């Protein structure tokens, strides 16, 4: 090895390596597809519970709300409400009792039953 290469290698190995941070390095893997629930019924329930008054939800009539985040590409997201890793169990938990997950959140408890939450989650996971 030439003297110049040896010096360069020595200098480079002595330099501190910055830690890699940011969303990409701490994000969980994409959520698994939800095999439980009926997506077709979930879309109807999203309309019935009035989710579209706060959220934009593709494929649901009159679901163009701007209060909450748009639910477009929901299946590709890493987190639910910035709190929970995005998976079917956590999504059902969030839908049925958002205040238990994040007290004081603007997301109201709408009294969504467990089976309805399962169907709503199944629909949202089709949005990737």
C-alpha cells in the first residue's frame, strides 16, 4: 500500500461515524395485510360511523373531511396516530377506544364494536 493510501485509510478510520437517525431507521416494517374482516362492509361502516366528516377516505362517498389526517395509503403507513406500530390488532384497538391509546386525542370514541372495527381495519388495509 502506498504511503498516501495508508495515510488516507488511517485518517478515515479515525473519523467519527455519525449515527443514522430518522424515520426510516426507526420505523417498524409495513403492516401485514389483515385477513380478518370484510373490507366491503368496512367501507360501508366508515360511511355509517361518519368517519368521512373528519377524514378523507378513498372509495367512501362523502368522506372528504379535513379535521383528521387523510387515510389514503393507510396500509403503507408505519404508525397509527404516531403512537402504535401499524398492525391489525393495534388498529382495531385504536378504532374502538382511541382515548385509551392517546388520552385527549381529537379522535372521538364512536362506540365502534369489535367486529365493526375488524371490518373497518380490513378496508383501511386495502388502501396501500
